[in-house]
């Protein structure tokens, strides 16, 4: 499929079955990319197509002992789950053309739902880990009934936002799932939060034990750092107190 200088190559014989389509990209955070990469690995999805455009940087990504272009489309064996991902930022000038061709392709495969994953950038440690949804009002109940917060307002930028914008008025049910994501430290808990909701809403069975282990280890490391910091502050306070007592 070639249109507007955008090529989707290798999808001619793709068999699909009303798939859930998950899109994850590099945006203000890496949450979309990390989530899509985790799903691809855990579900052992296979590459079914690539997207090429002059607006996608011509880099080569080495994945699974193979050289690949950065913008790729994956599927499971029965075509019920599609993941679309790209490891590099896309030129702003190319967002319209790429999203337009991508949505045309999605219309052909008739997805059950299209889900764009996006992170809400936050500095430092995140105390609460709510997941938010942005979608049409008629589609909100299935998310809110599972504890997903309804986003009152949101601006979704980048290629994910462009695809959502292009899907408006089309015969595609479109959703964005968002959660706060640290920009300062590794944040496996953000990925875990999103995948937990994906499993619940779409009756998927993506394994989360690896993520749970990563979150546990990160919390242990953070607690250790905080204990060390508190001990340093305690010792500093004691020294200052002694100095004030004895001049």
C-alpha cells in the first residue's frame, strides 16, 4: 500500500480477526514504546509489515538478532492482536500523511478497537498511579467500571495524537490510555498499570510477572536510598545539635 509518499510494506497476506490494535510510540515519555515492546516480547508477536516514509528517520534497529526499520507492525498468530510501534520520533511535517495512510489501512482490517498508549510526563517519584482514558462518551462505561479514571481534558500529541485525530468520523473505535510516567527514573510500574488495564478491558492474558518483579526491585532500591538519605539527615541533625550545645 503506497500513498502520499508513505509505504506500508508486507501486509498483503495478513489475516486478521476483528483485532485489538495497540499503538505505542516515542512521545513526551517512552511509555508507549516500552508498553508495545513488552507486549511484542511476551506475546511472541511476529512482524507482518513495516511503514516507510521520508519523514521517518532512516535508521536501522537491531531487534531479536535481526536488522529492522524503526516503524513496524506486529500480529499474533490468529490476527486478534495487532501492535504498531516506532522507536524513533517522526518529523512533525509527516504526521498528517503517515497517520492518514495508517488509518486507511486500519479501516481495511476492521479493528474491534484502536488503543493509543501515552504517558503523562512527571518529574521524580510518582505517588499515585491512576490510569486515565480518553474516548467517546458512549465508550466510557467499560473503562470506568474497571476503575479507569475519565480524562476531563487532554492534548495527545505526536503520531499517536495524529492517528486519533485522523480516526475521528471514521468507522474505528478509538481510545487513548494514559498514566503518569516518570521522566527521571526507570518506570516499569507505568507499563504494569497500562497492561493490567488492557488485560481487564480486552480479556487479554499478557503476562505481568516480569513487570511485577521489576517494580518490586525498584521499590526496594528506592526504599534503600530513602533509608540512607534519612540516616544521613539524622546524623547531620545530631552533629548540628552537638555543635550548638558545645559552641
